[in-house]
C-alpha cells in the first residue's frame, strides 16, 4: 500500500482523524480535508507521514466550488488519487414535528450533497488518471436501515448515501473504480460519546450502550483498501458487539 494517495474528508477529528492515522501508518500519502486548518494540521502531525506526503486543504463539502478547489489542489500536488474515504458528516436529532427547516437542510447538504460532490470529484479524477481507477469508501450508518428515535434527517441522508454507494459501484466498473461503504456502530469518539452516557431507545427508555475503540474503524478501512480493485467490500458493518443492533426496536 505504500505510496498510494488517499483523501480523507472530515479529517480534523473523530473517525476521519483515526482513519488518516491508520492510513499514514501504512505508508499512504494523505490529503486531509476539513473545515479548519488548525485541526487538519494536528491530524497531519499524528499520522507519522512526512511533511511532503501530507496535503491539508480547508474544504466546505457543502460548497461545490470548495470541493472543486480541493480536487484541483490534489491534482496539482500529487497528480492522482487512489482512495477517497468520504467521511464528512453531521447529525442533528429532533422529533419530526420539531425539526427546524434549517437543521434538515444542514444535515442533507452535508451528508448527501457534500458526499456526492466529493464522490463525483474522486470519480472524475480516477476515471481520467493513468493507471485508471481507484477506490471510494463512503461512511454510511447503521441508522440508514435501523434508525434511532428522533433521527429523521440523519437517517434519511444516510439511507441516500447507500444509494450513492450502490450506483457508484455499478457505474464505476467500466473505469476500474470500486465503491464500498462502511456502517459504523458506537465507535468511541467525541461526537459519539453521548451514547455511552445514555441514548434514547425504541421503547422510550434511556440506556447506556457498549462502545468500541474507534481504532477498529481505521483498521477496517485499511483492510477494505488492501483488496485489489477486482474485489470490493460493498458493505461492511463494524460495531460494538454488544450494542443494540440485532433486535433493535
């Protein structure tokens, strides 16, 4: 894997940072995209990659011009892209009748529109480069199929991401582009720490839930991209083994 070039969106914290570190440890050259340069620089310093092998690009995935600039920077600096971990996302929970329109739009613009803009940029680059092809891994969610209470915007957006994954997997075949998805359950990050303190359940109760080390997500991404492009993990679920999932609801 050494020398492969990977783009991680949402790389300034949480799952994105963990995946960037895992890829850096395997010798990948990295493009780190996120909203603040300071957080990206911190991630870059944790990856173990040399300064020349890491490109940090401040990016707003909801802004098509910003995403286009990201891919121009990648093309100029590295000249190709082998892996996109399409990770940037947000979640805003609220009862259906109380969800504000601006919150719905914020989630959909980030989790769906942003995911598409980043996927499209990677797809175009992978199609045109020589040798042709590459891998796209979308960060989906268990909630896409098994929603939590009060998660309509997040669940709908992640359900749509599964559609992006399936269609890209199909359309990318002729260009040697493999597309898969990872659905993550209860990884211990700052964003997900509230689940370990008590999360709403389908029966109306609030219960603490088991968590897993987020490092396992990084290991899973490394495995998915270790396969040759003739093979693909279309969907992978990585979860805390004892969390409510089988039988949820």
